[in-house]
C-alpha cells in the first residue's frame, strides 16, 4: 500500500514540475500563437502556428498568463524596430493581436490613396503580382476573404493586388490591396505617435483593424510598450483546415518558414 501511495505522489510531483516548466517556458521564453484572421496576409496566413519570442522586447505584466507578472511597466529587452511583426495585448479588449510595427515614438504617419507616408516621406511600393487564394471559409472563425476581382462563388479564385513596400531603413514586406477607398482606411489624418507608444498596421491593408482606427470605435489606436508580448520570427507549422488532425490540409511549404 505504501509503495502504491509513493507511486501516486511521484506521479503528482512529475505532473507538477512538468506544468511548472511549461508555464515558465511560455511565460518567459516563447508563447505559441495561432494566426486566427487574415489581417497579415500574405506574410502570415490563417492557420499559421508561430512562437512569439518574448526575449526580444523584455517582459511586462502582460507577458504572463492572466497578466499575472508582478512587473509595473517593462524590464530588460529593447524596443521593437520598424517592420517587426509583433504580438501584443489589445489595451482595452484583453485580446492578443498580431500586426507589423510601422510607427515608432515621435513618428508622423498618414495614408494617402493607399500609400503610406512616414514623417512626410513616401514609403514606396513596387507591384509584385497578385495574391490568389480559394474563396472559402477559413480557419476556426469561418471567415471568407475579400477579393479585388469582385464577388466570386464558393471555390473560385479570389485575387488581391500585391505590392512590395519599403520602409525607412530599407526593410521590405508585401502588402495587399482589395479596393481603392476615398476615405478610411486608404486616406487618413496625420497620426503622431506618442512617446512610449507604437503604431501598428496589418499587411492586408484593406482587411485589418489596426492603429488607423481609434480604440473607441473598435480599433487598436496607439499601443503602449507595456502591452507588447514579443516578436514573430518564423512560422513553425501551418494548416488550412479547422483542425490540426486534418493532415491533408497541412501547408508543408510553410513549415519553419522565416517571416520578414
């Protein structure tokens, strides 16, 4: 009987230490994150599985599950660079978002006819062909993509215009365009990024709720540094289907894919 009790105790200890190590790994080093929406296409696709590098920017209270870290603002780490892909906690909705850092503290930004202007200088775009995908419900949310080639039926090819944008400093990434809007989100006022805040945008410019939209109307607004969780450097795994067990939907060409 004593041996049986000892075995149960050892099992409990093993589970405890395994959970503790997993929790520390998630809280301190890397956090797994599934891409749930298409706001970062074509850099990140719905169903991509990434690890968020928490060491890149240090740690704040939001780095731990349930925002439980006893940290007032942020310790260690460095501020993100323009062009980094970042997972951050929405300041009011308590939801994790993934977007690209476009504006740094002190920057002035504006969108004119779908083109980004930073501190009065244009961020040039070069045509890069089209991004094509099947028009169907995607991911666990069952969302359907927006198409530049008009309403298309289920199973048809959905097309978006693609361009390569160059940010100050020389970093490049692809952006998508669905439609040319006379107002938001293609034409905006001038935004000035406050000290200690960052301006985020999705690469799928016409299908992204980001810093162009105020938090009071469901947007992201300017995001304080303390809400940043970490940087996305690589896609580890990817699947088109709603369940990982659907192996026939795996995108093997995206496994361990570096993202820019």
